[in-house]
C-alpha cells in the first residue's frame, strides 16, 4: 500500500525528496524515515527506533520498505524489513559504489554489536535492486575508491576479461562515464548473483567474496578503523596475493598485475608501517569468519581464479604480514 523510504540524514537531504516525488508521480504513497549516518549507527537501537516509527506511522503487512543509501542503510533496512511484523518486502536503492556492486545484492542484512561488526542479522533477499549510476556524482572520492576495491575483487576471483576492462577503463571510471559505470556495476552484480544463487548461506563458494577481507579486516581493526574498509581490503588482496606466491599457488607476475591494478585505482598495496604486526595477527585469529579456530584464506591462482583453503602455515602468514611494505 505504501513504502517507507529509509535513508540516513546525508542521503535523505540529497535524494529523499526526489525519491518521494518519483514514487508519487507513479501513484505510490511513501514516507521518508531518517536516521543518523555512519557505521556507529548500524545498531539494534537504530533498528528498534525505526521499527517504532513504522508502527507509529501505521505501517502494516501490506506495506514495504525502500533502502535508499549506502551499505549501512541497506543492512539496517533489510534487517528491519525481515523482522517488522515478522517480515515485509523491501527494495534496495543503493547510492554508494560499494552498495551498488556488493552489499545491495545477496541478502546479507544486519547490525553491529559493541563486540563486533555484523554480529546480528539474517539472510533476507530484497524483492529488487534498482541502481541509478547518476547518484555517484555526489559521492566523496574516497568512498568511490573504497567501492573500487570491491570491483577489482570480482575481476581477480572470477573474470580475467573484466580485470583487463578495469585496467583499460580507469580514466572513464574516475570520470564517472555512465556507460562504463553501467557495464562495470552490472558485471559485478552478475558475478555476485551467480555466487549467491549457488551458496546463499556461505557454506562454501560464497567465501570467495571474502577475497582480501580476512587480512583486510585485521588491518582495518588494527588501524582502529582509521583506514577505510575499501583501502584495507585493497591491502588484504595484495597480502593474499603475496601469500599465494609464497605457498606456490600463484605466479609472481600475476601478483604484480593485481598490485598494479590496485595502485592504478589509487588504493594502497602495503600494510602501513606504523601498524603493529602483532595486533594484526591477533585480529586475524579472532576474525568472525574463523571456523573452529581455522582461518580460511581465499588465494588467487591466476587472474580470474581463486581457491579457498585453511591449509596455510602460520609462518607464511607471519612472513607476508612482516614483509608487506619492506
Ligand atoms: P555507508 O552506507 O555508511 O555510506 C558511506 C557514506 O556515504 C555515508 O556517510 C552516506 O551518508 C554517504 N552517501 C551514501 N550515498 C551517497 C551519495 N550518493 N552521495 C553522497 N554521499 C553519499 O557505507 P558503505 O560504504 O556504502 O557501506 C558500508 C557498510 O556496508 C558496512 O556496514 C558493511 O558492513 C556493509 N556491507 C554489507 C555487505 C552485505 O553483503 N550486506 C557487503 C559489504 C559491506
Ligand atoms: N560481501 C560478502 C558477501 O556478501 O558475502
């Protein structure tokens, strides 16, 4: 009957009115419901407060939600939709590159706890994902770069042609040329959908989407989250490329190609020298994707091909972390 558009304050100011007007023009009633931006607000408290607002505004099971925003908004809205009145439908309208190529597709929803990121949530698929590449014009450059790390990830894990396309189209990407962005985003969504269709609950194959994230998360946490997620993932992808060379799965030339593309996209390739390697190691062992004490690594075997293994020696990991940037 009506849509609740959930947006953070920044996105609400930029696109809230426009979104409501376009729904109105299509004869659809909507309400804009706003929360404060930022990962610090991806909490149970925000979800509870948004749920109360929905109830006060009379939302019922004939209604639906729209997540208008980045990954924080998408994760919160998906979770809210999954639990409000035991589940109402929702639509993703992602407005960051990261959300367009990754978080809006695949149905992972949830919030953070003081004890860690994304510790509470459910798998709950959106009915549809609408992507308007035009909104990227207002996105800060660093946020764009962060999303590009996830874009490069898809090339390495699954598509060598896409990897080459990224190398050729760098200027068009930074100039936000719409036809290039459309191709780029569509390919990422296709790859993610292909993975999630086969393994929605991350029993196996879906782990390949964590390429670069295991070491990346540890680096991000060791920097006290001063390093943005995308940059930490870029560093993590380079570190596992080194790990794959060290363990004999990847040719040095391919590792260099991965690093070259990451650098081309203005992302870091080494762990900052001021980060304590022991702290990184501690976070690595506490990663929530660790299963029964086993750390899984997604190792590249070439461009467009990866393997998942927990058979990597601690010595090799220590050496890679110690040597990054030497
Ligand atoms: P975000 O949602 O916080 O957005 C980043 C910032 O950009 C925010 O301040 C937002 O207000 C602003 N913004 C959004 N769109 C804008 C636009 N078009 N113009 C100007 N400013 C804009 O962060 P994010 O990087 O999009 O997402 C990160 C979150 O996504 C994390 O919480 C992460 O855990 C989650 N995530 C989820 C999945 C998943 O599968 N569900 C996958 C990857 C990441
Ligand atoms: N971003 C990783 C996943 O959706 O599985």
